[in-house]
C-alpha cells in the first residue's frame, strides 16, 4: 500500500486535473483503464498511486507523459497565446505588399476571410483564434527573413485555400507559378486513397522550389504551435513525419542561391524543434 505522501497527493491532483481537462468522469476513465471508479478516486485523493501496469494506458488516456505525471516539482507556468494578433499581421503584410508592389498578395488578402474566415485555429489551452493567423504567420515569417517576392508571399497566403478553403488553384487571382505551388502542397489535389500518398506528395513537391519553400514555412509554423493543439500521440507522429520527409525539402530550398539565408534559418528552426520534441516525447 502506498503511503499518503505529498508526492502522492501531487500525482493525484495531476490525474484529476488532466481527467477533467479531457472531459472524462472517474467512471469513464476507469472504463478505459479497466479499473473501478473507486480506484481512480483513490488515485486522485493521493491514497494510492496507479500500478505500473496501468501507467502507459493512463498516460495515453490523459495525454500526459509519465515524466510530467511523476515529476516532484510543480511548474505553475503562465500559458500565453502561441499565435500573434491577426489584425497586426494583416496590417503588416498589407503594408509591405503596398510598398513592394505585390498585386497577388493584395488580392489574396482580400480573399482570406472568404477562404478561412469561418475556421478556428485549435488550442488545448483555450486560446481559440481564427485559422487566418496561420497563412499570415507564414507570410510574416517569409518577409522577416528578407523574402520580398510577390509569388512567395502570395503562395504562403494561398497554400491552404484549395485544401481547406474550398477553392480551386485555377481560380485564384495569381499567376501560374503560385497556382502550381498551391496545387502541389494541397493534399486534396492528389488521390488521397493511395497508401503511398505521402511518398507521392513529397516526390512532386521536391520538383518545385516554391512549393518546397512554402512547405518548410508551413511545417515550421505547425511545429511551433503543435504543443498547443495536438495530443501527445499526434505530436509524436508529426515529429516522426517531419524527420522523414522535411530534410529533403529543406535541401531543395537551399539549392536556390537567393534563398540561402532563409534556408539556414528554416533548417535551424525546424530541426531544433524536431530534436527538442524527440527528447520531450
């Protein structure tokens, strides 16, 4: 029998908080673990700690790592928004597009609300925000790295308009170079029933430098925000997927001389996040 120690109470409090955050009753959690609700109650009260046989299933059910569950110190982090202000980013991109004479970018800014205005960016911490922050963050990221090409910024803004915005690449108010990049990075322009879809998808992207650059910017933003939106299982899969496919895409970006600085920064940002998640997960 485990003693009713301070650490037991701390573990119990973590189990209770995580269970409630997942919207589970004690009975529902017990059913997932094949234990009684009374057992869950004793864990949460700190009277006992879960047996080792139940720990993997408990961690998965509550979306907690065992390290987080059994850590002896509590970290009362203040959770802040992962995403920046939509209005500020919109004004920044629009201002740069006007100064730099980017007609495609300006046209797509006007389409953002039509394509993504009703969609929300998911958050586990309650900071819901419009999905439009995602393409805008990519555009701001590209501009901050010194990329001033209208095709690049337009492709960032339009990259999900076909896959998530219900638009066809051919109907976008952009040139053929941007349309082709959008088509290549949109999964719904491929046969999504193919078991080797990812292999085909990335093989096609690797033939198009602009599509590669957009994919790297997209992956960088998704990695940066996934801890706020993904389950641990999904984070692990996304990290493994990044490790498998994105290094070749980064190499393709690096081969464009005028993108060398951006390629270095993207590689640094993506690979350090990937390696950090490997260690934490």
